């Protein structure tokens, strides 16, 4: 990826892009190193200065198992596309099971998308973003 696609995480164009309801893709790595890419409904939190992306999922999903299997070293990417505009974030991911963190992620999801269906096995994949690329 050339530098021309690198974006500053504080770029003011990112917030409205991430506020619009659209799906993206999450790419994790299986234990054998092969990529696993699936559609997701990511929620981006810009409150800490550096973006944090949260993805609701079931604890038994392949994406959650891939992240857990990496033992704290999981690198993932999430990409959203709208016509010719796109943003990809990369970062280190972890699976969070704390009920209050899951509830907070559900509330944020409800704002961008709609209230999530009930899922007693729900966990959150939290991505600490360290690279942002795109064209807006």
C-alpha cells in the first residue's frame, strides 16, 4: 500500500464515513495462517483519539476463535466500501467477554445499525487501530 492511501486517524472525514450504516469485512488469520474474511457490522469509537473498532459476534464464531487462538497477538483488518470511497483499518484484536463491555458495544451497535438480537453467547472483538488507509 503506497503512502498516498495512508490516512491520519484524526482526519475529520472519517467520523461521518463511520457514522453511516454500512457493512464491512473483517479479516482474521486462522491458526494455519490462512485468511478468513467475513462480513461484519463494525462500530468505531473515536473518543480516545485513536480509533477503536468493535465487532459483535458469538463466542463460537470462527472470527472470535481465530482472534483468541492468537493469544493476544492477533492482527486483523476491517474494510468498509461505499462506491469509490473506502477505509481500511488494521490493528491488534482481542476478544472481550465482560458483560458491561458487551452491553456498551451493543448500545453503540444500536446507534449505527439497530438493536442487536439477543445472543447469550455474545462477545466483542475489540480492535486497537494502529493504521488507517483509504480514499475519501
